[in-house]
């Protein structure tokens, strides 16, 4: 499958949000002199240029508050990440708002936003070309028809589209701007987290489920970097969903599926999601309130209910919640720390308590730091020797540097428990 989620966050482009009207025009179209007296009017103008993929410099005479201008040119891109989404979102198209969000490229040279007197100048750069967006829009109805979402509850729509996106994309940071687009995901099937989030946004929006694109960072105490995910509305609350991190090396998981603000990162507390500042404040946080805990379909109406969110194959009667210490009896190296020389091999193992081997349904791993420092990775899964059970993970040192490797136990009740070995290549 794809690279581990640590590598996924490293090359993710900065997420910014803009808004657009539903007019699709040629990038060469000439726009008349434009003016705005408030942020809503300005949002519509910027949106019009953005949806048309206008790459020329344009100006807007602005007669609104000076504080509005400050929001447009501040370092947090408040105007592009919060204000536009709350002020204007054309219900007749999914090309504006959040879709334009992930397609505005503020990470490389070519864009420019500045003021002169009462004029604001914009020169925007995009990841996805207009012709590519048009091809995406031709493909989306076909996908939704094939998935059969029209007859599903909102919850089942979310799960079906989540699984489709995870299965579709192979994570790949190489390939230029196209790997940050939905076009790259649909037609090349190789893309970044930006694309996962754009796919979720457009497919869910077109399927009638409210969804937003979220930009921020992910990772704590290691190689934290830019990342993108979504929030999805079911009932009167919004829930976090990270399809990129649910697309694991061993297949689709549900560790980051419809989670609340308090349990979004419970599967791995060492790797936290952190929204960009404008998403945390009003007006965005007020208009799109995120639930504190994960979505529970059993408490909702039939319209929004569905199967168990932790694992679709889980027996609903299973209620036991395990701690790592309930399953694991020991670890090797016993200190949880290791060192390995270049070109030399190393094994990492977790010893399973007697009788608990039947609870472990799968063993996976994530290299959460220093993937380039090791090679020849081999996951032997759960092994048995004279009645004793243990996991076995083998790798070789390649390049000097720190390495963190997390061994993950997937349990029969849908839980995921992990232990991180920390070491270095000498």
C-alpha cells in the first residue's frame, strides 16, 4: 500500500481555503474593474477568478474596514482559510469554497497578494488546471453511481467514499503539482494528503453530505509537517476524518474515521493533528462545531446511522476495551530502545501474554521517524514457538540517524494498540 503516515505529512502542501462562484470561465477571460465594500463581496470576486483559474494579476478596490485588509494579508491567510468559507459557499457547485482551498498554491513562487492605497492586488497560483477540474467533474457522477450512494444513509455514504478514496490512492510525493490534486488521484492514482482531502470533500459534497477541507500540521515531538484532512457533518455536529492516515500499509483502517476533538488522535497520541489557527477561531469554529467524541451511529436517527465505525466487521456485542499491558507481556529490546549499524540487521519483538494470542487479529507497523535510515523491512506478523507467541519485525540499517518504529496490534474487537521502539542507525 502507501507510505507510513509520518512520511505523508512531510511533503503535504500548505492548505489554504478560498471561495468561488459557480461560473467556469477560461483563464484568459478579461474581468472588468471590480470593487467591494465588505468581505462577502470580496469573497465572491476572488472566487470568480479562482474558479476560472485566472493566473493574471487583478485588483479590487476595497472600501471596507482596514482590519479586513489585515486579515487578507496576514501570515495565517485568515481570509483564505476561514472568512471566505463562512461568508460564501455556492450550493450549486462543489468547485468553490473548500475545493478551491486545496487548489490554491501558496507554497512556491508565482503568487502575490499586496495592497496599494485602497486597492488589493491578487495573483493566484493553482495546483489543478481548469481543464483537469472539468475532467474531475465529468468523472465524479460516474463514481458515485458505481458506489450506489444515492440509496445510502449519510453515514454509509461517508464510509463508502472513505473506503473508495483509501483504496484508490497510492501515496506519492513525486510528480509536481498534480500529486496535490484530485485529478492526480483519479487519473494517476498517486497523490498526497491534499488529494485525499479534496477527493473526500468533492465526493461527499456531491453525494449530499456536508464536508470541509482542513489545513494544519500533524506530528508531535518528531518530524511535524503540513497536513490536510476533513471534517464531516452528521446530525448537528462535525467529526474529524483523515483518509490519508486511514490508508495504512496493510490496508484500510478506521483509526481516524469520524473522530471528535478529544479522541481524534487516541490511536497514536504521539502524532497529533493541529488545525491552522483560523480554523480554531470564530467564525469558522462557531459555524462548524466539532463534536468532542467520535460519532456513534447507534445514537443517531436512521438517516445518519450505520455500521460500527471502528471496524465494519466487529461484532456489536463486543464491549471489552484492552490496554497494551493486557496483551503484551514484554518487548525486545527490553528497554524499548535499539541501535543498529549500517548494513546490519535488527529484530523488534513484542511478547504476547498466554491466552491473549487469539485477541490479536493482525500485526502491522509504522516507521514514524527516519524511514530513509533503514531498509529491507520485513514484517513476519504473529509467530509461535513452543506455545509462546510473539511479533517479529526485521530491518537493516542504511543511513545514520534516528529511527522510530511503531508495532501495531489490531485486535478482534476493532481496537488498535501500539508500542513505539526508538533507536538509531550508527
